[in-house]
């Protein structure tokens, strides 16, 4: 019994870490500490959704190995964080939270039966967008969103806030420190790619004198972090593709901000998809030339 509970706990912690592509349960634990320090109520929503999504994966027959690795929990966890960030607690909110957590497993489960392309956090994005499009008053919105204004933070604070914004918690410097620490523990190469993914768009935004409030909130670098970790490998030959993907995500994020859209991690997902497709096309075109 205790061994089974321990296995479930490890699976849940891995589900948290899989948001940043890390299977190490210690990474997930550090992320939970960081989120709980700043926003325990939001973390509660995320934890409930993580439990529901993991249980759903068991019930519908998802691979036990994949469940153990946390691959069926991370979208649910993000859905819970999204609900906690955008909506106030209420019976309706918790009901929608449960439905969203279930859908975060069912949708990719059905899609993966027909397509092998990686979905990343697309289910989370689509589910939370759907919630935000519900009729006004159906779910109680948080009254006042967090505001991040001048003066501009020190560059290290901006960098760490980029990591915390992955989990929808902008301005949470200590949380970002723990997230980066979790990355370093799990994979030094992933941490280095993540730093590149954050610093590249931050440098561009800084040079062109972008809105300080967006930098302080971590809104500029977080998608680049995810793209760089997703595409980066130990082989430095991947660097051009990583840079391309990061810049694409940066452009998509700026486009979303310009049109006042709640982008979530959509720029990361779309930019990574485009980069993978371009890489496949390039590989196919280059193969005949190498054989000549």
C-alpha cells in the first residue's frame, strides 16, 4: 500500500516537472514549493487538477509507463493553475476545473490515436481559452489582475520571472529561482537551453525599448524557454533550430500582446510546431544531396 502511494506521489511530482520537460520528481517538488510560497490558493487548484487528470489517465487506459513519467498530468496541472489565476473559487469554478482536468487527458488521448505529432501544452491552451470565452458571469473572474510596472527590475529578476511565468505566475522571483534550480538538478543542458531561450528575446526587447511592465511580469521570455528546452539537445548542431524557434515564439508573443490576447503558451506550441516542420522539410531536401 505504502509503495503504491509512493509511486503515485512520484507520478504526480513528475507531472509537475513535465511542464518544463523534466521527469525528475525533485524538479516537480521545487516547483511546488515556489508556487506555494507565492500563491497557495492557485497551487491548490493546480494540485486538484493534477490529481483528477492523473486519475482520468488511469481510468481510460493510458500507458502506465507514461502515467508514471507524468506525461498525462502536466496539462491538467496547467489547467488548474489557469483556473486559479483567472477565476475566483466557487462551486461552479471547481466543477469547471474538474471538467477541464478530464478534458486535458481525454482530448490528447483521442488525438494521439490518429496523429503522432507532439501536442505539448496545446490541450491546456485550448481548454483555458474555452473557459475564458464562456458567457460573462458564468465563472467569477478575479477582480484585479496583478500589475507590473516601472521601475524596471534588475536583469536577474527579469530572468527569474520569465521562468515563473511558465506557470502563469509573473513577478515571482523566488519561484523562478526554484524552477531554474529544478532544471539544473534534472538536466544541465536543459537549464542552459532554457537560459538561452529566455535571454535571446529579453535582449531584443531591451534593445528596442519595450514596455518595462512586460519585462517585469516575465511575459517576454517564458515561451522562448519552453521552445529552447523542447528543441534543444546535447548536440550544438540543433542551435540554429532552437534560435529560429525562440525568435518565432517571441514574434508570436508580441503579436498576441499587440492584439491584447491571453496567449498562455500558444506561442511556444505554434513556434515549435513550425520549427519541427521546417526541420523535417530541410532534412528531406538535404538527404538526396548528401547521397550524391
